């Protein structure tokens, strides 16, 4: 739904990507005691589950797309979800993906990792209950890092449409590139931003950042994906990890 909202906002083309798992890769390791007939039964059950998941996803897409009125297409591929998603993201201006939580599909955390670290493109992370409007009131979590800079660059189309822009300078920010310097840079683009210093007051930076943003009525938080990736394992900085785990706001992130 948020993807369609953003696509309509920018008059963009949205492609909904459903990655269909290969049932053969889902069959658990079996011992010598499992007969060929039993393996075949497991394969049939896996195939049925994959097909039912694809049908539910397509039905949800058709239902939401019909209401949204935005240009949207459906695409389905078979393979490992993180690999397929990363490949598609590299040829997309923006990837929209849900925030993983305890109810998420088991592939979602790895897919988010792939979108953040393997695509080279920005990612919009959507919470379970996103706001009706995205990007009217924007906050930028600024620490002067290259990753934060790339997130700002990716957010310029949103910033140009925003009603308010706040630069939240986090503690231990790069003193060579303070919040005022970012505000001056945005001014060169004709954008007016206010600068505030985040005061955690004994809280973690991630929690303080989210609370501050929510208190301002922010509907889009821009920040760098601080951390790095290893194969099939997401290793994030503490702030990024906490914000991803707890945010109720859409996040525009870049690495």
C-alpha cells in the first residue's frame, strides 16, 4: 500500500515483485530412513504451500492496486528471495520493503539486508502501520557520515515536496560536517531546514531519535544504514539496528 502511495505521489511506475520459492530448496534434510514416497509427499506439500502463498500475494496486490489508482505491474520470479530482490533493486530508483518483526516471513530480514547492502540503491522501510501520508514532515538523522550523505541525496525528491524539514544532529556527529552544514547544503537546493541537536537524556540514541521524530509528527525519517554486511548475516550499528527493530515511522535508508 505504501509503495502505491509513493508511486502515485511521484507519478512513478511501481513494480510489485513476488519471489516464488523453489520447492526443491525447501525440502528438509532427510535421513536414510525416509522413503522416496515420503520425499514425494513432502515435495507436494511444499509446492502447494508455495502456490497458495503466490495466490494470496497476487490477490492482495490486485485488491490494493485497484483502490490506489497508481500505475503498477506484477512480476513473479522463482529463486532465493534475497538474491532476486537485490538484482531487481539495482535497476530500480527505490525499493519498498516491510520492516521485519516477529510475524514476518523468515526470508524478510535477509531480503532487507540484500536491499540495503547489495543493491547500491535507497530503500524505504515501511512499518506494519504506516501513516496515510509519507514525506510531508521529514526528519534527517545526521552524523556527517558518507552513508548519511547518500541517504540525504536519495531523499532530495521527497525533501522538495516536504512541508517541514528537520536536521536532527545525533551525538558524536562528524564535527567537520555539522547539522548547520547540511542545512546550508539543502539551502543550495532551495530547501529550508531547521537544525536540532538530539539529546538522549540517558536513553539510547535509537530510542531518543524515534521518540523525538514521533513527537514532531514526522512521517518520514531519513538515515544512513550504518553498519556492514557479511554473507547471509546483517551486522548493523547499534542505532540502525534499534531503529529498524522499533520504528513506527517509514525509514528512507541508504548504505
